[in-house]
């Protein structure tokens, strides 16, 4: 009996330390929704490109430099921003709901460190992609997004679930591969931000969300 109580106390102490050092209220469903938004965004972008067949063809060669007109480039950029805002908004809503349900704080020193470490590489990547857009290096924008997003996930995973690191490395590697297939960025974008997120979200939901709900 004493051994069982001792092990239980250790388990409780370990859980308390984990809660104090890591933000564990992230919702797995937010990853699923983010993936769905990304795939929808990729489909809309593909339709826009198809409508502009004069500057975009199935050889994808025109995307590698800057033959896409400025209006279309702006539309594609706005689609990416809209997907990002929808994903962040959904993540905030679902994460807040999960935290309240589990009587956990949504805003503390741990969540602050998570946001700082996550958004620092993400902000740098956003500025870098704007520079690529400025110089009409459109074909490198999707790989750049994947690379910096992967770095942001890896950097932020220190303050939340370690599983997030795997998603980060997957996007980082995918972004590096995408640099060798300039012009096919939409497909890599859909895989990284779409399919990877859906798989990760389902995994996290089954591993953590259902467990905490029981």
C-alpha cells in the first residue's frame, strides 16, 4: 500500500511539474481544422491559377520566376493570410474551450514563452516571404513558408507537447524538398499545411483530448 501511494504521489508531482513547464491545452481538433482550411485555400489558389492560363501552364515553368502578374500574386498571398488567420482563430477558440473545461489557465508564463518562441521564426519567415514577393521570386514562397513554419513548430515545441516537434521536422524537410520542385509549391503547401495537419490533429486528439475528457 505504501509503495502504491508513493508511486501515486510521484505521478502527481510529475504531472504538476509538466503542467508548470509546458502548455498542454492545445487542441488536436485545431490541427484538423487548420489542415482543412489549407486544402480549401490550395484548391482556390489552383482555380485562380487555372483561370490565368496565359501566365500559368501545366509545365509550371512560369511560376519559377515572376511571370505571374501582380494582382494574381496579391490574391494568392491574401489566400495564404486568410488561411493563417482562420487557423489561428480556430486554435485560440478550441484551445481556450479546452483549457476552461480542464480548469487550466490559458494565459500564463508558459503560454507566453510558447507564443514568443513560436511567432519569432514565423514572423521572420513572413517578412522573408514578402521580400520574395517583392522580387517576384514566387516559386520560393511556398517552400519558404514550410521551412519557417517548421522551424517555428520545432522552436515552440519546447513549451508544449513534444509531438509538435515531429510536425515541425516534417514541414521543414518538405519545404527543403519543395525548393527542388519550383512551381509545384501549391501541392507541397497542401501536403504540409493540409494533410500533415489533419494527420497530426487526429493523432493529438486521440492521444490527449479524448484522454483528458475521460
